[in-house]
């Protein structure tokens, strides 16, 4: 039996006036997703408990079958795993965004999609300055997505605790940052490093030269998502199959590696609106010849919401449907028994430009799954279903043997 999970990240949303009162899923032409709903079942799941921050770290961990109340320690340590960074018992990882804050307002949590080479230069500048030392290690990632690693001192005391609170910068786009600075144990360290980055970034000629290309320079770092190393059982030990994940996002790469999956690199996969959807579909089909379970993650729908762009969100959904869902489903049908699942990790509202709590719609079909009466895949139809479950129960449902 072959299994596939396709994740249109953050695609769940609200009705939009710009879409004639429809959600992006309702407005998009997605015949292949609708066909899965018609052939199988549709339901809704709560991937992110109300007491936890509505991020992809919690939502995806839940979607992969791991109860976040049991296994979640933070976002950054998952991304550290993607970079091959091992955390010791007293170590912490912190997400380090390159951002643009103007007049105290978060104008861009991506530093306007800062190029990789410039992002790396700024991270190296931080490490070479008084910000970095033997205990504070800045690690370059991709574009604006970077890390700060705290290596624990010999006495074993941690600068952070369970009361340490930070805010994802994508949650405060176009908002004043003052009320969203780190709080709790160790917050003074994070705030101080963020302040020190401001004059450093003004020293970078390449950063300031961004103005010549019509972009604003990165103004500082934003630290958030701190956590210690998680202890996750392998996916195979839970569900009996080996998996692989296709994604351009470190969070998904890291989580995949932590639970024993292979990570498949796809040329042209960017983690943004310009990603190569067709290549992702083709690589998924190729990987299915070697693995029994493949996950295809697409970030574009989430990015469109962060930018408040309903048109691009609809377009991304249609690209996912035609270039990934359709070809992969057709391939599965030609190979024998299979099950295919479509599910986002969390809602991301165009209205707020950020992740949200709330139910997400999922649909699956294949061997042993009896069709219900619903034939379209969207939030409204999912709400009519009798299936409403916690997110970490979706995966057991996919692998359920009747």
C-alpha cells in the first residue's frame, strides 16, 4: 500500500469579500481535491490546541501524528535539526528572523525576502561582533530564516524557562513591536541582542545597497520560537512505514529528520509563491517508487496569506491541485492499493495575515475508505461532516486497518 499526504500550508481561511463571500478553497478551481472528497471522506481537525501558539511547528507535529502536548518543546530546535545541528541537554535553539522594523512597526518579517547571500553576511556579522561568542552561536539558514544556538554552560543552568515567551514576527505585521518583545526568564538577553543588531546592520554596505534595487534594508533581528531538543519516537515505530518529505522549509525538513524520514531536495522549490509546483509533483511520484509514504508540503498558500493576497492564495491552490494532487493521484491509481490525504497544518487568515487557531478541513480516499455524501473540499463542507477530531488523530485514521 502506498500513502501520500499533501499539505497546502495554511490554506484554511475565512470567507473573503474580495472572493464574493467565498473562502480561497471555495473560490479556487480544485477538481482533483474535490474528486478525493467525492471518492472518500472529508472531516475537520483541530491541529493546534488553544493553549498553544498557532504555528506550523505545533500544527505539523500534530498532523504527523504526534500529540504536541506530549512532544512539543519549541519551533527552533526542529529547524536546528534540519541544519544538522545537534542540541545537548542544556542547549537551546532560537529562531532568528531578519526583519524590517520602521518607526517601531514590523513592516516585513522576511526583510522583503532578503537574498540568501546577504542574509548569510548579516548573520556572520552578528557572530563576529560582541553578539556572538562561545555560548551564543548565530547560524545562517535560508533568506530571512536563521537560528541562534545557545550552548549551555558547565554549571548546567539555562538562561530560559517555561515562562519565557516570544512572539513570531509574522503575527505582528504592520503592528507596533513594543508590546510583543520577549518576556519572562532570559528575555533580557534576547532583547539586548535584538537591540545590538540595529547599528550592526547599518554597517553593512550590501544591506544598505538594497535601496538601489527598490528594497528596504534589513533593520534588525527578531528572536523567537526558543526550545530545547525534543524526544520523538520514529514514525516507523508508530505506523510501520518509512517516509519521505518534500519541502523547501527547514521546519518540515527538521521534523522529518527527527522522526526518521528522508528529505527529498527538489530543484526550483523555494518555499514561496514562485515555487516549482510541477517539479514537486514529479519528485513525489519518483519517490513513491522507493518509499511507501511521501509527504509533499507547499508553503505558497501560507505566504500568500501572510501578504494578505487573496488572488495569489487562490492561484497557489489551483497550482497545487493541477500540478501535484492530480498527477500524484493518477499515479497512485495506476500502482495498486493506496490512500491519499489532503490537509493543511493550521488556518492562516488573509484578514489578519497570520496563523490562527481553528479547525482545518481534511479529505482522504483510497483502499478501505468508504465514501461519504460530501463531494467538495473546503471549510464549509468539512463543517458538515460527522468527523471532528484532534489533529494528531488524522494520521492514525490514514493508516487505520479495518
